[in-house]
C-alpha cells in the first residue's frame, strides 16, 4: 500500500555527497512505486562545493524542500552545523507527515526520530557510519565527554525506530551499543541501468584528459580519514608506465597532493556530476576502494557499488578479514592488499592487474553489482515502511 515517506537528508543533489546521491536514487524508485515521497534537505555545501539550488522543486516524482545551513571545516563549525541541522530538522519534520527516514550523519540527526517517536511517528535510522566509535578508531576523537554524548545520541536513535546498517558487522556492533535496536542489513545500492560497463575509449573524460592509452588506476570519491591512500600514492613511483587519477575532495586531499608533488603520473580532478558518473568511472582500468583497519564494523565505502556496476575490477586496500575484502574475494572481482601502507605490495597488485585476467574479473564485478540494484534496496525499505 502506498505510504507517505519524509526523508531528512543533510545532502541531496545537486550536492555531490555520496549519501545524498544514494538516497536520491531510493527516493526516485519509491516514488515510482506510488509512494508519496518528500525530501527535507539543506543547501549544497559538501566539501566546500557550491551549486545552484531551488528552495522547492519536484523531480522524478519526489518533492524536495531545501533551506540554508552553515558550513565550515573546524570542529566548532561542524558542531554548530550539526546543531543547526538537527534543530531545524525537528521543526520541519514535526509539521510533515509519514514515516521518517534519516541517515546517521550528523550524529545527532537520529534524535529527531527518537523525539518524534514519543508522539507516534515511525522512523528509519540508516547507520552509514557509527559515532563515536569511528572517530576513536581513526584517532580523531578521544574517549571523554564528547564521545559519551555522541554515543548517547546514537543509542537513543536506535532505541525506538527501525535501524538499517550496511553490513552484518555493523549490525552486530549496533546491537552491542543498543540491545533494543531492531536492525535490518541493507547494503548500499546503485542504478545498474544508469551505470553500465563501457570501453575506456568511449569515455569522454578519458579522451579529454589523455587517459585512453596508459593503464589507469582511479580513486573516485571522498579522500577522507576513513580511506588510507599513502601506500597507493607511493606505489606509483614504481609504476611510471601507469597513471593514478584521484577524483574528488576530502580531508586527505592536500596531504595526498603534497605526497605526489614530484610524481607526474599522479593526477587530481574535482568531483564529477552525478549525471556523468558512468563516464568518469569508465575512464580507468582498475578502481580503488580503501578502508582503514578497525573501521570495518563501523562503516562501508559507498563507492563500491558504482565501481562494480561500471564493470571495473577492484583494488581493495583493506584488512583481509574485512567484509569489503571478503566480498572482493568471494566474487573474484579484483585484488586485495591487506596492508594499505605497503607501497611495494600495492604496486605488485597493480602489476598483477596489468598482466592478469582483468577481463574476467571485470565481468565478475558487473555480475556482483546486480545484487546491489536500487530496485532490491527499494524492496527492502518498502518492507520496513510497510
């Protein structure tokens, strides 16, 4: 039966944040199935990006309402932005109707669902990353008052609504934090019709930037604290015949540029529009996904599904026992390097990709993508909503 669904999303296209793009696909699919979907979002500002935006619009059957929000990279600025978004989200959601859906970033946003559940609102809390455990694992946060407050917010958010995690490991961690949590595992998804395998020579991005002839390794997305990239960058010193392309921004961008400043085979590009994502993903021979040790049960890179759909083999820089590494091994769709800081090992894996049976692994990647279609994700969310 069609339902009213209200999504509280800090980022939404034309913003380039991956979670906003994912939820835009889900919103479109649910609207196509007859649900009344409304998105309450904020102005584009991810990683300092700016784009034209409309306060109210209807696209793909989804009604979108936006308002302004503060930005900034300092801890104080981010804390203020989190407070602002949570506060305005509460009042906007209070006067909306239907099942609420919200992600776990900022960490306090889930409290909106918890507060409104006391007046009968049902909500879905999507754990894309777990705070404060992720910050502590990445050594960006110390145990203390702030960590305790974030943990309190996360436990409250999982106490009354339906919680969705991306992996079984995250589900186990969620239930450790909140034994009362009702948890469903729904992996990230991709539009397998919009992103399809195509030859690198057919990529406009590859032709414009001279990437058709050399062997191209690509890292596309957020260069964030969650993603260990130093070993990958250093490996290119041993591979002058190959090219490494970084596409995106993030906390590690400037440090990565500094590390690669004397390396002519490492190139940097800004985020590409969602409408041309299939084209930029096709501009490589090998795609990289990286995950810090200790973060496996706390987050999962969202870029993986798009890479698989593009039919590109994956170089996973992740612990061998992580769910990311196990997925790559299970589907035989790439190579895994357990120590992301071991530049010679990363270089050896890239050489294996250059000389190995890349075509079969590429085909396996596309086949694996079929289990992550947006239609399957919509089936799962529809079951929860219903």
